[in-house]
């Protein structure tokens, strides 16, 4: 696949905030038209990756490519030509919408910033069409954000993000600030829009049920690093990394019988500090399968089938650990 066929390429991305190693060598590719979910616990660095992609923060090192173009260190003026290629939907719609602006002006702002020569009538027509596409009536354009519900505000955020027709959408926990009753409707909207428009999406979340519904591929992040990547089918059917297995074991399922039969993996300690991450494998301090080598050697990325995992117990032939059998001698499968 050529670089132009990829909406996003991250190459050894690093983002340090002083001594805090928030992102520490992340490499990831998202082909055009695909949805990749970036999952992990709070504090793993997921949102920082998204902010580096849209250049809200300047990466410490590494490369960010949008449609093959290196945008890592472009000036604000140089970056303007690439702004319409990538958009972001934030976690909290109330905090990401200007309370002093009408909804119509908020949605139209990307058109103004792109300096497209549209008449006022054409701009209003585009806004009305975009609001309709996200399930809102045209009259919403004359309201302020505080007059809308949380779900409506997030739909406004999605309309604003998509009006510039980006090839890549960063969706940073887009449903976590919403009531449970409206989360499903927003996820359904994103799925429908992605299918109809065909944009690529980096879907940042900790909600694995949403991942199973929306994503094509999954990347698992732990303490600033990617520990596993693979297709949705492979990750959910046979996860390789012990951390991925633990995340999936803790995810709720709709079937009460399956939930009762599931053996949950308890990790114990909290996520270590990014100020002083553990040596070797960063997951070793919580991994029930850790052994001496884990403390001294950083695990390599091992390719197997259609997946990649960074664990000393994963083998290229598909052999992988099973944390559920940690108390027995049968820890490989």
C-alpha cells in the first residue's frame, strides 16, 4: 500500500511533557476508509496521540503523515492547507463549542478558516445540509449551544468536524460525556456517516463494546506504548498480549450467562506513573505472567497472522500466553 492510500501514518511518535513520557514511540497506519480504535486505560496516552495528529500539540519527535504528507513540524501557515484533511471531535461537547457563537456559525467556522469563497446563502445551505446529515433540524443553526441537549451538542460537533469533508476524523471518547440513553444513537450516527462518506477514523475510547461495533482494526496502548495491533476479529477472538486479554475480560457483555461464565483477569495495582515507567516491559509490574527477562529487556514487536504484539511470550507461529491460566503451568496456547 502506497503512502497516498493511507489516511494517517505515525512513525515512532514521541510526546514528552517535561519528564512525563505521555507517548513513547508509537507507530500506526490507518488506510483510507478504515476505522482504527485506539484503546487502553485512562492515562495510557491515547488522547495525546490524537492531539499530536491534529497538531494541537507539537510532538517531541517522530513523524505524522496525512495522506503521505509530513505535517509533523509545519508552521501554522504551512499547516493551513492540510487542516481540511483532518478533523477532531472532542470528548466534552459543552467545552468544545464556543458558548458565545450561534450553532450555525460554529458549524460554518471550518469553511471560513479554509478561506473558501462561498456566498452567505451557499454557506447557510451547507450548514443546513450538514445539520440535517447529523439528524438536526435547520432551525438549530439559530440557537446557542447551551440551548441544546448533550447529544445534540455532540451532533453539532460532528457536523462541524465533517463540513470540511476530511479524509481523517479523530473521535476522542465521543460518547463518554453523554448520558447512556444517547450514547448508542451517537455511535449509530458515526457508523452511518463513516459508511456513507468513507472517511478514515481514529476512534479513541475505553468502551470495548463500542469498539466491537464500530472499528475495523484495534490498537491497544499501555503507558505510552502500543502493545498490540490487529483486526477487530483477531483481537476479540484471540488476543495475544496479556494486557489486551485483561481488558477484554473486564468488558461487560449483554448476555448475563456469558458474563457469569467469563473468568475475569484482575490486574491489581494502578497504572504506573509516566514520570518513571517500569524498566523492560512496562506492563510487567501488573502482569501475572511476568518473569526475569521482562524486567531487563524491552519486548520486540512480534508479527503473527494479521496481528502484532510486544510480549516475550508471543511467538511468530501464533503461540501466545493465556493470563487466565497464570496459576497453572499451561500459560501458552
